[in-house]
C-alpha cells in the first residue's frame, strides 16, 4: 500500500489530486514554487473535501484538522525525497518539466516511480532526462480528479511492466481504473479533444455562433455532459494553448495551429474557471 505521495505543482490538477488522496487517507507532500498558490490550494482542498460527501456518500466526513494533518505544503522540492510515489503537475511547458525531473532523479529513492501528469508531452521524452526511464509513466488524470473513475495511463517506450503494475496498484487505492495506452504526443485524449476545443474557439472567433450555442449543440444535440468551450474553461485556456503548441511542434500539422482568440484570452488573463473568466464568467 502507498502511504506518502509527492505532488508537485499545486494548481488545478495538483489541488484536485490532493483532494482525492486526502479522501482516500493518504499523506501528501504538496510542492509549489509559490507560497500564495499553496495557501489558495489549501483553502480549495478544505472546501472541496467538505463538500465531497454530499456529492458522493462513499467519501468520509473529515474535520479541518484531519485534512491538514495529511497535507504538508512546501516550496522545497527536496521534501518529496522519501515519498513512495510522485505525481508531477507543473505547467505544460517542457523547460519547467525538464528541470523538475533532473532534480527529482537526484533526490528520490531509486525505486520511486515518477507519474507524469501531462496533457500532451511525450513520456519517453520525460523518461529520457532521468536515469530511470523504466520507472517513468504517464498518469493523465482528469479534472475534477476525485469525481473521475478512470485515467489515461501512458506507457513510455522504456516504461517497465513492473511500473505499469505499480501505477495500477496506486490507482486501485484511489478506486480508479487505468486505460493503458502507448506513448505518442497528445496520447489519445488530448490529440483528439484539443482539435475540437480549438475548432470551437475558431467558430466563435469567426462569428458563426456564441460560446453558449457551440456548447449547447454538443450537449443538447450530441448528448455530451459538457461542451468544448466549457471543457476548455475547466482545463484552463493557458493549458489548452500550451498543449496545442506541443501538438503543433511535434506533428508539424496545421490542424493543431492554436486559434488566435485563445492566445488573446490567455494574454488578457482570461484563462477560464481558475481566473474567474474565460468563455464564461465564474464567481470565484
Ligand atoms: N487542467 C487540466 O484539466 C489538466 C488535466 C490533465 C492534465 N493536465 C496537465 O497537468 C499539468 C498541470 O496542469 P494544471 O492545469 O494544474 O496547471 P496550473 O497552471 O493550474 O498549475 C501549475 C502549478 O505548478 C506550479 N509550478 C510552476 N513551476 C513549478 C516548479 N518549478 N515547481 C513546483 N511548482 C511549480 C505553478 O505555480 C502552479 O501552481 C500540465 O502538464 C497539464 O497539461 C491538466
């Protein structure tokens, strides 16, 4: 059984991961470079853990003290050195991720597995900057993490069978299934979903329809739970834009060219839910 998990990055995914781990009684070392972000994350974790049992009765009611006793927030990456398992959730930017893995490889125990939570970046490429490519695996969690029963797990070119088995055991502890796929930029989920989110932004920019009309067509006509622009707001438009850049650079295919409206909204600080405004307005 895993007990102590290192979560790197306390943004949308790191916070969501921590909520899920707390609800399953695991201890978390939560790392971010920004002290203020750790404070925001702690407030969100407390609030979400409080509401979770109302949404799903399987989750325990936990006091603030119980939650905070499991979450150790820090700005020091070295604090994850003794963790059983690492899940990294820093921005979808190779320069940031590369530095994290170079350092993690130096400080972590030899047997520790690195779970890469990335939207698009190749797991083989991440494994290649470490001395343990066999113990690096893609763990593409979906948002909000504690509400999703399955995740996309990506086997890098050198990921070992033992690492896949350990990832499955870790996920079983979180009551989640793994859908295991092979490595190629964007994997399955985002190679496909980013095409429709990007195209939806082009449709709005071209004045063909409003955001709501686009999403309504997906929800009311196709029966999807969420439309592409609501999904983009939930993910974060900055993350969507960075992922499109990764896909475009890798495949050199114009179908992945990022819509200028997305870039403009990111520059304006309208990145979706996390900033209170994107294709829709949100109360924080
Ligand atoms: N948002 C989603 O729905 C979603 C879903 C699946 C996967 N992902 C992937 O997960 C990763 C994280 O995405 P996110 O949406 O949580 O991003 P985010 O921008 O919300 O959060 C990233 C966090 O990392 C922190 N950070 C930056 N540099 C750091 C460093 N050197 N050390 C420690 N912390 C650092 C930032 O301060 C920020 O709090 C990305 O690779 C993204 O593609 C995102």
